[in-house]
C-alpha cells in the first residue's frame, strides 16, 4: 500500500470533508454519499499509516476540523430529512382529504 505523508493524508481527508459540507449545503445527497465513501477510504489509509501512532498530535487539529464539518453535515441532513418528512405528511393529509371528499360525493 502506498502511503501519503501523514500531513498529506490529513489534508486530503479535510479537503473531502469540506467538499462534503458544500455538497450537503447544495442538497446533493447522492454525491455526498460518494464523497463520504472516498473519505472513509482515505481515513482508513491515514490510520493505517505506519507513523500514525507517534504522529497523531501532529494531525489532531485537522481531525478536529473534520469532526466539526461532520457535525454541520449531519445537521443539514437532519434538516433535509425533517423537511421531507413534513412534505410527505402534508401530501398524505391532502390525499386523505381528497379520498374523504370523494367518498362523500359517491
């Protein structure tokens, strides 16, 4: 397995995390999933780096930024999920009202 330097690996993970947030802000959830998979592979590679045990303090700040970006992505995902649930509920109520109206007309 070819390893980037620890800092390069951490920077790559951070760049992908920024792209994930931008994608979430645009509501492109399928692309977000693809980016998350790529970032997951990069994180796996980063944590398998032979120098990782001694160098964790060096990249700790980048990893903290990744966690903050994740919190923001999760919040956006929850907002989108809640909005979609409200829309589905509203559509369901509308369909129920139409059925009741049609039942009364019959």
